[in-house]
C-alpha cells in the first residue's frame, strides 16, 4: 500500500512537471542566491547591497532561458550591462525626483516592447525592470552605485556558476525525465478512460479525459523540443513522428471509449475492456530505459493478435480492443526511436528555418507597450495618492499585467489574479513574519522557500506566484526592520491602483479587443493550415520532400496562441454566452490541429502517387474552404465572401488497398469537415458541391 501511494505521488510529481524543468529552475534560483550572498560576504557590505546581489542572482536565474549555454552566456553579459544602467538610473533618480518615476515608466515601454525579440528580449527587459524596482524598494542612493555594481556583478556571476557548473542542464537525463513524464501522463489518460467506461460516461470523467489529453500533449511538445539536443540529426524527425503517432493513438482510444459508452454493453464486456486497459497500463508504467520490453511480453502479443482479428463484423467493444492494439504498437515504435534504435529509419526532410520578428513594427505588442506607458503614468499618479514613498508598487503591477498580455481582456484577468494573489499573500506574509518572530536565520530560510515557490509556480498559477511574492516582500520588510500591518495594506492598495490603471489604459488607449485579436489569430492559424495542406499534398504526391511534421507543429503553435488569446472569453468573469462561444472556437481549432497531426504522422513521400487526382480533389477543397473562411474572418459582418463546399458524400477511402494511404485520405476528409465546422462558428454557410462525376 505504501509503495503504491509513493509511486502514485511520484508519478503525479513527474507528470505535473515534465522533465522537472520547473524544479530545476526553482532550485537554481535558490542556490544562486546562496552563492551570491556567500560571494559578497567577504566585502562586508550593508544588508541593502547584499540584497541587490541576491536579487540579481534570482532574477537572472528565472528570466534567462535561451536555448543553448552560449546564448545564455551572451544574455547574462548583456543583462550585466543593462542591469548596471538600471541600478545607476534608479539611484540617480531617487536623488532627483520625479526623474525616478519618469524613467521607471519609460522602462515599462522598453520591457513590454522587448517581448517581440523572444526569450532574450523578455529576459533583458524583465531583468532591467526588476533591478530598477528593487533599487527603489531598498531606497538606494547615488553614493552606493559602486557597491551596487559590485553586488550586481557578483549576483550574475553567481547565477553563471550555478547555471554552467553546479546545476548544469544534462539533456540526456532531462530527456529521460520527460519520457518518464510522458509515460505517467499516458498512463493517466488510460486511467481516465477506464473510469469513463466504468461509469458509462459522465461530464466529470469527460472533462478529466480532456485534461489528461492536454497534459500529455504538453509532454509530446517537450519531447520534440528536447529531441534535437539529445539525439542525432537523422533521428529527430523519426522521434517526432513516433511521438505524434502515440499521441494520436491515445486520443483515438479516448474517442473510441466515449463512443463505446454510448453503446448497450453487457457488464461482462465492460469489465473485460476495463481489465484490458488496466493490464496495458501496468505494462507501460515502468522505467523507459527498460523498454521496449513491452513488445516482448505475452500481453503485448495478445493485444496485437486480437486487434488484427477485428473485421467489419466487429463485436461490442472491439473498437476499444483495436485502439489498444494500435496504441501499444505506436508506443513501442516511439520507444525504439527514443532508445536510438535505427531499425525504424525513414527518410525525413530537413527542418525549415524560423522566421525572425521585425524589430520595428506597429502591432499588438507595440500597442501593449504604449498602453503600459499610459498605465504606468496613471499608476504613478494614483500610487502617490496612496503613499508617496511606495508608489512603485502600483507601477510594478502595471508591468506584470501587461507582460504577456495583448488584449484588454487578458490585462483585466491578470489584474484580477494579481490582486487576488496579493490579498492572500498579505495573510501569508503576516503569518510567516509572526512565526519567525525576528529570527534572522528563520527569516532567510522562509525567504528562500518563497523564492522557490515563486519560480516553481510562475508557469502554473499567477495567483500562487503573487502569493509567494507578497509573502517574500513581507519577510524582506521584517528583515529590514520596517515591517508593519500598515505597510502590507499599502501594498494591497497600490496593487489595486496598478491593476485599475492597467485595465483603464488597456480599455481606453488604442484598445485591443479580445475578439479582434482572436480573429487575427484564427486567420493566422488558417494560413498555417493552408500551407500545411499544400506541403502535405506535395509530399504525398511525390512532387517534393518537405517536413510536414514541422508544419503540423507550426499549426499547434498557432492553436496555442489562439488558446492564450481566447482565455479571457472562457474565464468565469465572462457571461455564459461568451464562454460558450469561446469554448466552441477553441474546441474546433484544437480538432483541426488534431486532424492535421494525424495526416502528418501517416504521410510518406509519394504515398498517394497513384491517387493523385483524389488527393488533389480533397486538398484543393480544403484550401478553397480555408481561403473563403479567412476572407470572412478578415471582414466580419460583410456579406459576399462565398460559401464553403461540403464533401459530395463519396467515401474518401473507397477502393484503396494500402491501409496507410486509406488512413491519410480519411484524415484529410475529417480535416475538411472540421474546417466547415469552424465556418459554422463564424456564421459562414456551406453548400453541397455540384456533381462532377468523380469518385
């Protein structure tokens, strides 16, 4: 019993943090602070200067996330230069008010605008902003600048030592952990399917199926991101293809289970299916390094044999049996590639180069930067009314709600979460301060715990992250000898002012509506879909050799962007009708990506060379429907965009012997149906095609 509970807890931890990436980041931040403090102790600097070293180490630990160690080193050097300028400006500004508030507000524009430059832009902007903020928080002055620059150098150097020496990123070990997380999440989906079948289907178990599938998709993306660093260039695309096949197989299993629940099953059949899924789960819940031992077991062979015997006269539950057999086979193929088994080799094309963002452009990010400046100005004015000494809290809130937000709705939701986390953090900070009762070692230990919690939860929950930040700041006030209940309530008031200023700026100043950005993102997704279908047609017909796997992932990234944009519409603060509309759009575009992944996983060069006419018929119709839908979304409310063309009812896989070719054509047909379904969401009509005499 204890072993089972321990294993289940470990699986949950591994599955919740694939590759233990967040755990590594949190530990690195804490260790960087410790090394920085130890590094500055011989210089006998005051507490405020020591805290600057710790803050520099902490912020560089969780903001610098470039792909390679070389790029990370460059970002750290640039961070040292910009951080020095930021600390100097803050110290000079404090002596010449209101210069500090003017520079702080302008710094918001730079930090928010820098998001367009990717991870390095976000890191440098955030590092500069937070160092400026903490310089005001610690009330540094001009005479301290040399000591502050020394502390900054030690802090960033401490993070470099931790990053490149003490807690180096070992890609092989990280890849193994991600594979373990993948297996844990795969098992979680199968377990959810068991529960769904056991109760005959319910809304609760259906939501659980959807949630576990989404988490497994996250693991697949992490495997794909890590694959180039831990496997040879010739194996990357094979691993990506096999990972997609497993994802598709498990999604097909969940779909089949839901369909089977609608059938009238005998209790014996239901119990047999649940037992089969339980046995399959027991086979995959083991260390990935032991695989593909699953393929050597009697159970695995039995699954494949039983799955192959299913024909058109299938008995109740045979769909689930076949889906289990396909999942088992896909899992073994993926594990063989992950273990560098080249027996399953295939000719895969090179990955395309990524396009670089324009350095200067007027888009949603630029508008967000302008809004942030206005919001920052309002926050300064409102913050001064609350407290002339701690107005910078309001500006900090403006910065936080605009980072990563491109719409008024997203800004509002982040503001609410920030305020909620701060309110909870007030209680946490008060309780923690009372617990330590002035003990410096205990206070330092709790500060490190809060730092770890802040970094670990940053990608999971803004509310919990804000709680740890506020608790940490309460402990810092206690360490500096300025703690009081009044200070904490000023923190709440300043946060509320900052959130209100940010939302007001987002709504009034060149507002960006969530629906408008969503339409732009959906249009961009349809553009990616059109390119994917074009490349897939070229690959399947043998006309060209391209990476449709990578194209399908471009489509996934476009869906992720839609998901992020649409979140304010699906948030509980919205009306139910808007939430239903948002969920309808999101579900449909996710289905488009799912169908595209299915096509990508099955596509091989020249696979449909003998069915070129039929291939062009279906891909041509998908591209035509995509063009009509993009035009309609680009000019909403304007008629005359055209109508979508439905399938003429001819079976897409009729008279095709090759099962893989049959599967690809069927998936293209389903993809076409999903595009039409998306058209219905936006009010675009569909019409039956005119008879053409083609089969």
